[in-house]
């Protein structure tokens, strides 16, 4: 078989989350995302801030005046998905542990420049051009972090 130098395509997955929760995930202030369904995948997950303002309280706008809506805002690592009643003791009192499924995330990376894009329900795949753009920003940051000072 001739390879031709083709690289496997890495799909970039995203999840639309209402504000202010997308902002909290981007800042690492929220480490549990709740859903009524278990995640079918683990690993890198881009966070898309939905357009809805339904979940906003007046203090959210004061606390996070630069929140964006309808844009990709961050990347997190989804490392576990467990039912709320099965959370380890260290997470049971977490204010964001509501379930029924708790998606545990870590290693947040807020995009330097949010990218406007239409979201979708469930886990969705980023368009190829957007995936290349945000992956490039993320990889460049990771490369810079690895360079010894």
C-alpha cells in the first residue's frame, strides 16, 4: 500500500455550554459539567459558549464583563464521566456537581481570541478550517511552554 504521506485526520470535538458556565470552564473555575447523558468520548474537548442568556444572573455580567456568546472560547480535557452518586468524596461537595452525569474536566486553555461559530446540541465536530486554526493556536502555546528559558 502506498502511503503518499497522508496524515490521519484528528477530529476536534466541541460542546456548547451556556454562559456563564463556558466562561467558568475556560477559567478553570468549573471542573464539572453536568449533562443528562454520558459522554461518548474522553479527551480534548473544545468549549463553545452558546448564544442563550437564559442562565445569566445580573452579577454574572458584572463578574465577567467580557463574556462572549456564540463562539469557541476554550479547550479542556474531559478525563472522566461518572454518575453524580458515584463521585469520589473529594468532589461530592463541589457546587457544580448536579448530575445526573458529571463530566470531569481539567487543563483548561482559554483561547486568546474567541472564534465565532454556530454551536450544536450534543458533542459536535468542528469544521476543518476552524479546527486547524484553534489547534494551531493551542499547539503553538504548548510548544512555547516546552521551550527551556
